[in-house]
């Protein structure tokens, strides 16, 4: 049985902290932290602030931090990134499935049950359909065989979320990017079997981030959120 590195879902929203600096992201998180379950950091933020930004966000906002570093190298390099995330207080790290079974097995071993490995499957941009979509189901099968904590799925393609859920079974988390600015809808993600919607610009670029976060949740809860 896997540990629940993200805890039990409450709002089912992962906030993509994609603004350039810690301070910019913190200003948004101060407003919306009650409406999200997990904070996701990307490579530009980690470059800008250093890996300690992971622990800083976790400690300040008391939320698990998911390092979406899209690890995609040979095993001995991949495992260094996995350890960097674990040693800096992360809860999970995104690793591309196309690195193959040996690299993924080494990542799981390096994670040492301290952080979850989430497999990137299919990119949400139109070009993601060219190379990543055709291999995504095979990668999902590999994720299930390796008992990974979860997979990514394109939140703007609910039919693909449903396909991936049917392949990996009920237990792994599915994190679905592409909700909001890229056209995906939170309710469609949940109906299709996704565990979390990843939302960046639809919250942090909104005039009123709190109202935006509440609106995204409304579609899940079907009642006003106060
Ligand atoms: O479109 P948004 O602003 O909500 O941001 C989406 C986030 O999800 C962003 O951090 C991006 O790097 C990530 N993501 C995708 O958009 C698509 C993927 O296939 C994987 C991750």
C-alpha cells in the first residue's frame, strides 16, 4: 500500500506556483491556501530561488509541495534530482515515463518511500498529441506495474483521463494539468477519474484569485463555497 504523500484530497486542486519568485507566489498563496490541497513548483522557480524554496513553501503554507521538475535523464542523474527533492522537503516529484523502466525503478529506490514518484505521460499542448499521446497508455501500464504514487494526465482531454484511470486502477493519484487557462474543467477532471486538477494562471493571473479558486471548486461541490 502506497503512502498518501499528498494526504487526503479536500479541494482536489493543486496550485501551480509558476510566478517567477517566491514572494510573488507567496502573495497569491496567502489568499488562496484554504482552497488548495497541494503546491506545485516548476523548474524556473527552483532555478530562481534554489531548491530550498520547496521547504520554505511547505513550512509557510503547511501544504505538501510537488516538484514538477519533469525529470528526463539517465538513471544516475535522475536519482540525484529525486534525492534533491526529498532532501529539501518535497512530497512528490514528476518524472517522465519515457525514461524507461530501469530509470524509473532507480527513482523509486532513491525516493525511499520519503516522496512519491508521479509519472508524466501526455503533454497538454497540441504537440503533445504528436509524440507523447501515442505512448501514454503504455507508460501508464508501466506506472501501474511499478506501483508508482501516480501519473499525470491531460486535464484538457477528459477522455484520456478516463483511459488512464482504467489502465492504472483506482489507487494511484492522477494529477491533471490544463485546467482553466488551457481549457480543462475541474468537474470534468473529477468525473473522468482524475484526483487533482492542476491550476496556475486561472488563479494567479485572475483579478481576484480567491474568487477564481472558489469558482473552480464550485463545479466540484455544486454549492456555494463560503
Ligand atoms: O496552464 P496553467 O497556467 O494552469 O499551468 C499549468 C501547469 O501545469 C504548468 O505549471 C505546467 O508546467 C504544468 N503542466 C502542463 O501544463 C502540461 C503538462 O503536460 C504537464 C504539466
